[in-house]
C-alpha cells in the first residue's frame, strides 16, 4: 500500500491547489477559524465548549469508521469490476495507469482516515484529562490542521466516488471494444475454416452432404448436450437438408 501511495505521489493531494477538495477544504478551514476564534473566542472560553468538543470528536470518530468502510468497499469494487480481458484492453489504450492510480487514491484515503481516528482518540483523552492548557498559537495551529484534515477527507471521498463512476463508464466502453474484437476474430476464423474445408472437399472429391453426414456421426458420438440444435445449425449453414 505505502509503495503505491509514494509511487503515485498521493501525498501531493494534500496541497495540490488544482483539486477542488483542497480549495474547498482551505476555504472552509478559514471560515471555521474566523468563527471559532474571533466570534466565539474558543481559546478563551475553552471550558465552556469542552464537553461539546468531546461530543463532536466522538461523532467524527464514528463517522470516520463509516468513511473507512467506504474506502475499503471502493477498493474491493474496483478490483472485482475489471476482468483480465478488460484490464488488457485498458492497458493498451490508457498510458496513465488509471486503475492503479485510483486504487492508490483509495489507499491514501483509508490511510488518512485511520490516522485521523488515532489522533482524534488521543485528542479526546487529552481533553478529558487535567493537562495544562497550551499556548494559543499552538492551539490555533492544531485547530487549523485538524479542521482542514476533516474537510479534506470528506471531499476526497466525494472525488473518489466520482472516479468510480468514470471507471464504470471506462469498463462499459472496454466491454464494447472487446465484443467488437471478438466478433471480428470469430468471422475471420469462420472464413478461414470454410476455405480449408472447401479446399479439402474439392481435393478429395467429397460431396458436401457426405461431409455433413460425417459431422453428424461425430456429433452423435460426442458429449455435446444440444446435439440436435448443433446438427440443425450445420445443416442450415452448409445448405444440406
């Protein structure tokens, strides 16, 4: 997991300004900071908000377990969504390694959520203890990091859901391509076989009805279940009653 995360440089997703989740998270973090520190005076009135903060932390931890389940389910869906044939087609036409990149995003999301659960639990126990208050600058820094991380995880999951929808569209396209390729190869094989049969019949002076009669005998002695259906198909195909 870690190798794929570092291979695709998923850690850059934290601060890539091109992504909407980073911009939304940044804007909401600034808004929350202004509200809590300049309107509600959170640091000065921490004793007033302490119990509410602990309740919020427990709610976030519970929600994180749900998000973690979504990340793990997303990875399971992606790995089961694509057959080996579909993966081969995607690898031929897609040079960006889309499937592995999206898988690495889900792994990165799961890792972030696990880390968030861990430090949220630690923070809950710290708030529940009699530890002395820290300086406002450190309190503000911790607040900003935590709030940003919470919003980032939420918007990141939403972005991954959108990627899953795109993957389903890619899968459907690849299946259509695969069907076209198979139909063309089937037609080519039929033409090849018909040519060989015609050449052999002409060389050996075998009548077509004799050839079909031999095929009927082979079908009767075989383990084919739909014997009559196969014989009817061959009789119609070669124009023999």
